[in-house]
């Protein structure tokens, strides 16, 4: 069985050629088997009845020819083998036409077989050529027969159909149906492979799209991380001018107080003045420490979990931005009511408050008015904390409001905004505080930002 499979197995890698070659190999192998059986029967008849050995010689010759055609096909020359095979059948049919006439049913069946085999074994063009050739052959032999040039034996016309005739017709029908069946099987296999390849291609395409999308997200995430770092440095740069200004005052006060202490201690007359100067110097030192600590929080990136005061963090953010606000004549009003403490990342919280207040301050850049103010209020409702930051700045349109949390979106002029600040604000609120942010704004009226998050952050 494995030997038979190996014999009929096509060698070509091309799918279409492989299909034709496979069908041809099956047909040739079948013909070899039938011819071999015929040769055995002829040999037995000669041995028993001493009949004419011509049929045996013809059978052996045909057997050699078909074996040679199979060999040629296996060597990769299936078209030459197919052409010779069809030519042999065509030549046989010509002989039958001369012998029994063109109107013999077997002749017509042979022509049908030749046309079908040409299309299946070679191509559609070959089938068309076989049809024209068969039609011309029938016309020529019909003319030769009517002109009395050929003299076929027409005795079969007056005879009734015999069992052999019926068997012969059935054999032809069987051969045609088998050839068509083999062709259909190969076509179905090709279609199945095509559908499978299409499905695999679609799957690969989908996977590729997913990988591209994931890679794009990774790249975008990396870009955002880099832009975040740049943003932090930019913010520190902007805040540094206010920091240095605020540091000058307590440093000057400290310097004066130290000078006073020095002079007073030299005279050693008034200890009360020394105490007051020391107290003021301590307060100035605390002020500087507080300012420096606030800036340090802005600069550090590590996440920490600790208990911290919301009110204190808001006040620190206000202190950092106080100089920036004063330049635009803005009053930052913090309506401090109840002390509220939560466990979380105080650095991230300080960062988001600073970003929102800083954006509120920037909203006054293009709006000149006498009373500029930013109001901050905190409120505890059940297990939730609500922080409201409202300004009467320039406000924004509905279209702008819908884009403010998109990374790299900014309405500020070049070199004045990165478009990453409010994106980070939303990230901190949703991921670190597990809360929500709501923005209410009207053009030329102002903006109100409401932050809501659970008191107990898991």
C-alpha cells in the first residue's frame, strides 16, 4: 500500500501542477494494472487454445508504454506524459473510427473522454483544442465515409445491443465519473488548503495588528514616561524663581537676627531682644526647611505609603506657587475647615494639587481683571473626600475641555507647556487615589475642578 502511495505521489511543489500530476499517475497506474491483467489472460488463452499471440504482443507493448509514461511523469514532465497519453487514446479512437465508422457510440464516448481528460490533466485551453480536434476528426471521417473513400465495418448497426456493449458503455461512464471524481477531490483539497491558509493569514494579520497596537502603546507609554520626567524638571525650573524669592526673605531675616544677637551679646544688656531674634531665626529656618521639603517632594519620583495631612499638603503647594500667583495679582484662598488625614503617597498628592493650582494660575495669563482669585475647599462626605479648586480665569470651550487630559495636548504657547501636567493629574487620581475628577468650565468665566476619592485607599 505504501509503495502504491509512493508511486502516485506527485513530486511537484506547485499546488496546481501537483493536482494534475496526481490524477495522471492514478490513471496511468490503473491502465498499467488493467493491461497487465489483460496480458495474463492473453497468455493463458495462447497456452490453452493456441490462439494468435498478437494481442499479447500489443498488450505488452501498451504495458511498456504506460510504464514509460508513469516514469516520465514521476521525473517531473507530467505535461509531456499527459500529452502522449491523450494522443494514444486519440490515435486508438482514430483506428476505431476507421474500423467501425464515426457514428459508433464507442467513438463518441472516446472523444468525450479525450475532451474531459485534456481539461483535467493539462488545462482549459487543451480541452478547447481537444474539442476542435475531435469535431474536425468526426467531420473528416464522416466525409471520407460518405464519399466511399473509407469502408468501415457497419455490421454492428443492424445488430441488437449485446451484454458486451452495455458493459463497454458502463466502463466508459465509470472512467469519466472516476476522472471527474479525482479532479473534484483534488480541487476540494486545494480549496480546503486555500481556506486554511486564508484563516491562518487572517489570524496572523490579527495577531500582527495586536502586536503593532501593543508595541505602539509601549512606545507611547515610554514617551509619556520620558515626557513626565522632562515635565518635572521643567516645573522645578519654573518653581525655582519663586523658591529663591521666598528663601531670600527668611535668609535676610535670619541674617539680621543673627547680627542683632551678635551685637546684643557683645553688649550683654538685653536678653529679651536676643530671645526674640532667636525665635525669629528659628521660624525663618523652619520656613526654609518647609519650602525646601516641598520642592524635594516635587523632584522625587519614588512612591511612598504614609499617613499625611491633606490640608498641609495643599498649604505646601500654595506656598510653592505663592510667588507665581503674586506676580499676576492672584489671591489663593484655602477654606480650611477640618483636618483630614489619609494613608497614601503624599508626594503624588502634592504633585497633583500643585499641577492643578499651577494651571489655574496660568489661566489668568491672558485675562486682565482687577480681582483674580483661586478658591480651594475640602469636604468630607461619609467615606469620601471632596476637593474643589475654582478660579475666575479665562475658562475654556467644551471642545478644549474634552481634550485637556489627553497626553501632549496643550493650549499654551510653545516652550510654556508640555501638555503632560493634567494627564499626570488624572493618572494620579484614578490609579493612586482610586478616585474621579470632574471639570466644569465656561469660556471667560472660569474653571472649577472637583476631585473625589475614598478616604480609605486600598
